[in-house]
């Protein structure tokens, strides 16, 4: 399940410009500042692999990284940047939704959720939207090393609350993994999980 080689392939500004081969892919999605770049870099054990622009309002791109010449990690624009103008958020929706609904090779979305803060409405909205559209997802909780999070809740309490709030809409929870890019928690579990979903 280990990552031996990662190669940046391309940035696409439209879903239809994405690579056209049949290799399976995992899309990584989450709020700005959730720890996405840190997680991708921890997974591949390299610095500065993720190329996503962190600034709102910049061109939104779908970035494909080919792993071990056999599957893709796809870095999607972050959502919910507090300072993003409404128009930028709308663009994100149409653009990213188009990708999710039309990408046949998408194995699963890794939805990153910051475990150091209480459940955020925008994350729940995103998870619910993916669920309603039958898009397979795995919850990847980030920053689980933080002993105390926002409003004094610990990561495990925040995670439990998130699951409960999701459970009000869904009988079956998506798989979930606790991670930390600081301690390396969950790294191997996540790699194994992805290899099981790919069937090799
Ligand atoms: P991105 O905007 O989602 O790509 O987020 P970054 O990877 O740039 O991380 C945002 C901030 O959270 C940075 O200050 C990171 O150092 C911090 N961060 C990211 N992952 C972790 C983690 O696992 N634990 C802790 N304690 N901080 C983290």
C-alpha cells in the first residue's frame, strides 16, 4: 500500500479536461486550512507536492497526481474560505459538483474534517450533498493530535458529535479515519484503506 512514486500530471480547469485513462482516483476535499496540503505531503512523504492555491478567488483547478504509475490522488479546491466572495463560492459549487457527478473513475472522496473544532455546518452540508448523490466517501479527520480544540472540546468529542449530526440524516456512516500530519497517526491506515477500495 506504500507510495513509492508521485508524479504531477496536470491541472484541469474543467472536469472534461481531466486525464482520460481509466486509472482509479481519490479526490481530496475539505475546507481551506483543514490540513489538506499537510496530509497529502505526509502521505507521499514529500514536501510541497500539493500545488493548490490557498488564496480565494484564484483560478480553481483540479490537480491530478499519479501514484506508483497506477492510480491518482486528485487535489480539489478548498471550500468555505471565510473571506471568499459569494461569487467564488458559487463557482466552486458548479465546478466541483460537475466533477463529482461525471467522473466515472472516482473511487471515493476523502472528505477532510478538522477534528480540532466542533462540527461545522459547511462540512455537514458537503457530506450530506455527497451522500444524497451516492458518491462514496470516507471521513478523514485531521489534526487529531490537538489535545484541546475550539470551544474546549477534544478531537474525539468533536468526531463523535460530527457522527451523531450525520446520523440524523443517514443510517449508515461512511468509513472514517483519524489522522495527524504531525504525529503520522492514520497514515498507514489511510493508505491501506485506499488500496482496499482499489482492490489491490
Ligand atoms: P490546507 O489549507 O487545507 O492545505 O491546510 P494546511 O495543510 O496548510 O494546514 C493548515 C494549518 O493547520 C497549518 O498551520 C498547519 O501547520 C496546521 N496543521 C495541518 N495539519 C495538522 C495536524 O495534523 N496537526 C496540527 N496540530 N496542525 C496541523
